[in-house]
C-alpha cells in the first residue's frame, strides 16, 4: 500500500480509516468544521506551519462547544471562541447553553478573517424549533476578538440548520464586506 509523510499512513482509496487522536489543546468531540487559512503558503504542510481552524461540538454538554486554532499544522491547538469569549455587539450563545446541542460551521478569509455560524439543534416541532441558525460571528484578526452579526432569518420552517448550514467569506474582499457573507449564508 502506498504511504506518505514522516509518519506513513496507508492510502487505500477510503477502504480503511484510522481514528485520529485529539492533539494538544483540542478537546474530544465531533469536529463540525475544519478550514485552512487561505493565506497559508503552498508548502506550509512540509514546514508544519499551516494555520487551521476547527469547531468542536458536544451533544451532552452544549457549553463545551468551541472553535480552536492551530498555527503548526494541527500539532497543537488553542481556543479562540468558547463560552468564555467576549463578543462585541451581541451575545455569545455558547454562554449559558445548557439544553440543546450547538453545531458551529466555519469559514476563513483574507487578512485573518474567520466567521462562525452556529445552529442550535432542538427537539423537532411542535415541541421545539428544530435546527435553527442562532449565532453568527466575525473575527478580523484570526480569532483575537469577535463581533456578533445579525442572524438572518434563513431557515424558518425548514429546520435543517445543522445539516445544510454553509458559510463563506469572499477571498478577494480585503475589507470583509458583510453583505457577501450574508448572501453566502442565504444561498
């Protein structure tokens, strides 16, 4: 079987999979999104200096939901958005989340921009509201600080927020105009 990298991993066209253990700083739990900084150098993998963002959820402990960054190709991780993160212009919906699972999705763009969209998975109607987009956040400095954005009313009645939620930042827009971000969420 062919292999690659310093720690050979078999490549067999998806016939077998190996569990990847959590790295330093990344909590255990389902990873709901993994995005690369679009400004990574093309050889960052060989240099082990790629920047990645990962979002992690917990069905049993919603307040443990978070977003993490790695600047060394995934060897170590640090939190950039958790229940303790202060948000300007609105509330951090992870803070105080005690009942329903939160499913974050991510996008990375130019100049250190990172966006988070969070869907809340509630009981199916009529008891609950299903899966709804409940939080939208933007950082323009690689996760150093966050701003809450207005959550568009995009999925009322559809209830597929966690399943069909996607997010994008225009890679050519260095000013990070919020309208393309909103349009990408509505699409």
